[in-house]
């Protein structure tokens, strides 16, 4: 199902929905697959600016690195799909060994199922009755489908139980341990976690299969604090197992954590987990790795702490064009808040491609200082730094808010050939 659904994306027409694609491709009635088969050059093949691209080599590198890292540390991997919401990339993540895909909200899970994702981990308490009924129907219709979600409150458990009554499905849940006072979701204390587990045991619609949480929310996170919280998480899993809180029909105990900033700590602590009464699914959920970025995650990635384990490459590049040069120290390119991720910092100018001869040079002396809806304000060191018509490549932070602005993204080889287009569903 998944492969067929992904392949059908190639039959979509190239039209006005997709920013930056060649206008003549729409005029010729081309499909996405037909345009990809032409192998057009990004710079001379009719693409319009702004246009977001993914570097083919960086993408392949990142997929391989995290797949190998997870396998090396005995971790199952359910990358968070909210980052890219791109079924083509989900398929590649699964091909690199991913157990399944993590979701945050029901809409994302529905997209996953439309493309045949067989295992979904929902990293939120799910109390929406309509969504719960949908999950129950999916489970009933497909015995091979696995769905796991958080619970973090007694009231939430009761609401879930009420929505699932008479639906003929038992939903696997993990108690979410909160990262501390003032952090995000999750039961705050060990006693709260026990109370939630007791509430689950009192239902016939939910089955407790594990413990989970998100270590990046630890207040004032540093290696010592993150390791301590993760040991608390694994300690609860061991305690629950010893107390018989995981029922006899639970074949494996799920212990899950791991964003894109502390997966080295997750690997450390999950590696210390003592043997339990049944196999443990040690589930890592990092998502931003697939494209990485030029700032935020470039600074936070655990590979900065453990470079011998590998490294990630930024795959995104937003090509913009200078449309105004009103003074020697000021220039404007034709991309702004509608096109650029800016919640974790302004983009960085990387390259300038000369409009006349196509030569590229580093964007030395050029700095993005402000964004409008459709313009980035550039500060320049001299009148020669950039000219009207030149293309300027921007690097950005935060993959989650880069992907969401672009419904179809060209994948570019090192020589500029566009070989694929990644479709997103936000």
C-alpha cells in the first residue's frame, strides 16, 4: 500500500500549487514524475525564485547516519514525522531500518496511514473522541497495524476509555513522564505516573505497554540533568515491570525518548537498562536529522559531543533573487516570512550566484537583518557584494518550520540536476 501510494504522487500535475517550479512545465501539462524524468538543471531549467531545494547527497548521508547510529546502539527508531510530513522521506526512513514513524496529532497519523505506515507512535495524550474512533477502526481493519500513544492523566484515561467503549479495539498506551516543573506535557511525579497506570489497568479498552517522555524539556538541560531524568524514566519502567503493571499479553515493553538534541544521552541510559521480564523496545524519536539545518540543530546535535559517531549535513538551501539594490549597503531578495523559517533565528546568506555568468562565490559581507512577508533585508559590506538579478542562497534553522512552507521540494544533485520532488502534507 505504502509504495503504491507514494508512487502515485508522481502523477500529480505540475501546477500553481507548487512554488518555484518551471511555469512551462505546467503549460506543457507535465506531471511531477515527467518533470523529474527530464532531469532539469536547477539554474537554467526554468525554475523561478524563490525555490527551496534539498541536497540529494546530504539527504542520503543523514538517513544513513541515523539509521546506523540507532542500530549500533541497539535502539529502535521512530523518527518524528512532524518534521517533514513527506511520505517519500518516510519510506526512505523505513528502508533505513526505522521501526515506524512518530506523530504529534491525529491529522499526521491519518496522513501516515494514507501512505501505508504500519507502525505509529503518537507522542501526545489522545483524547479527541472522533480521532480515537478513527484509530479503533484502523486497528480493527488491519491486524498488522501497530499504534501506541501517550497517557499522562487519570482524566485523559477516562475520556479515552469512554470514546473507545464498544469499538472492538484495545489501544496500546505508554505513561508519559514529564521532564519537570515548568516543562511541557507529562505526569509530573512518579506517584502521578503510578496513578495513571492504575487508571489504565481499570479499563478494558487500553493496555499499558511502557513508559516514555521527552528529555529536551528538562529545565536548564545539560548532560548531567538529562542523564538523571532518563535514568528516572528507565527506573520507572523497571519498577512497573517488577510490579506487574504490564499485563501478561504485552509481548514487549516500550521505553521511548529522544529528540534531535540529546539522542547520545538516550543511547547511554537506554544501554544501561537492566533485563526486564520481556524484550524491551528502546525507541528513539529524533526527527530533525533528516534534513538537519544551518543553525539551531547545527549547534545542538549530539554529534558535536561525539564526533567519532558521525555527523549530519544541512540539506536545505533556499535560492532567492536580488530584486532591489537601493544603496551600497542594502539589498532585498524576493523571499520572506511566507517562504523562510525564522522562529529560531534569521537565515544566513551562504552563496551568491552571478546572474550574468552563473559563477558562484561565498556570500562574504552579506547578512540578513530583517524579514518582511515577501522580502529579506540584506545588509552588505560594499556595492560589489551582490547585484540585482543575482541569486542568493540562504541557509535556515529549524527543519520543522522549513518543510511546512513548501508543498513540493526539488531534490538536487551536486551538478545541479533535479532528480526528484518531495511532496509534503501539512
